[in-house]
C-alpha cells in the first residue's frame, strides 16, 4: 500500500476487524454492479470511496430528469448522458486511483456469464425479476457471492446469497421463478428517495464485508424494511434442496450452462421491484 493509500483508507485501517489486511483485500476486489440507478448509486459511491480496486458498472439506460430525485450518481447537467458514463465521472471524482469499467448494455446471456465469471462479488441493483433471476443463475454457476437489494414505495429488502458455499440458498430458493409474484415497476410506482439510499448503502456494506472477509453476512437472512414506520423484519431461509437453479440436478450446475436472456426489455437502471410473497423455510 502506498503512503497515499495508507492515508486515504486510514479510518478503515484503524478498525481492528478490518485493518491493513482487510483493506488490502478490498483493494484487490473486482465488484460487478448491475444497475446504476437508485440502489446502484449509493452502492457504487461507497465501493469506490472505500477503495474497491475494480468496479464494473452496467446499465443500458441514460440519465432522465425524473431519476435525479433518488439516483444520486447523476446530476442535472448530465441528463441525457449514459448512466454508466455519468456514474464513472462521479466515482472518479471521489477516487481516481481505482478502475471503473462502464458498460452501457443490457446484460444477459453469454455477456452476463462472462462478466460474472470475472467478478469477485456481484451486486444486483436491477429492477426486474427476469434480470434478477438471470444474475442469480450466473452467480450459482460461477459460485460468486450475490448481494441483492430492492426498493419500491416505502418497502425495502436486502439479502446476501454467498454462493461460494455449497449450503447457501440462492435467490431462486427464496423467490421461485414460477411463483405468481406481484409486478411493481418504478416507471409507474413511486419510491421514497432515501429508501434506495438505505438499501443501496447496506448492499455496499455487505459487499465490503465479503471483500474484506469480516463479520457475518446476511446469507440466509432477508431483511425487510417498512420506511414509513422504520420497522425492520428478519426472515430466515434455507437452501431449497429441490431448487431448479442450485439443486443437485439443476441447470445452473451443468457445464455449458448459459443464463437465459431476459424475458422483457425493461431497463435495469431503477431499483424497484419487490415480491409480495416471501417463502421462508
Ligand atoms: Zn436455489
């Protein structure tokens, strides 16, 4: 670590649990952030400021005036710019020593598979179930830890699927794809601005803990927040031994597997899709 790095990250290095060893691990981490909207903004800010060495930021959308209420990576002067380019400018302004790779594309199929394979940690900051399930399948296949967040109206959710571990549940264990779920879209629904900040910041916290190898992650726990009452609820869940994605005969385990392309063409930029039913076992 250089003298400048020792100074920049000194308040991390002072933490007994983290120290130089943890910070060095963070510096060597490649994080993949899918979605540069409400959740991806705070998540990317904290990963960049904390020194995650390489951040790949993926989003196919451009900055819209209506995004500015909550998507804090972006500014009014950058309306119309690609979100990943706007995000890169914001992150480089905070920490020019890290590597930011902006990818303006809708990630699916082979491209998603290749990118997940190269990442150490994946943050799902997308806004729709098709993308969430595709990301999960790729993370199961490549045994990558997945930090998943969602926010809509005043309701937030966050969990971690530490798929480096064989006994870890996956996103599909918790939210089976075939199950009828409530579809809620940012485009038509409201979202409380700081809620995306709370959940996205917690995604950053979980990702940094995983990167440094410290603490206890949210693996096997789903946290649900009602921001109107500011009440948190914890749902504990386990791996579904019959899961179609991570089970012993699941497609996600087969060699030559590829995630399915997304079923729709909605943007992954905004951070707002929740399910009405949570199956806990
Ligand atoms: Zn599963």
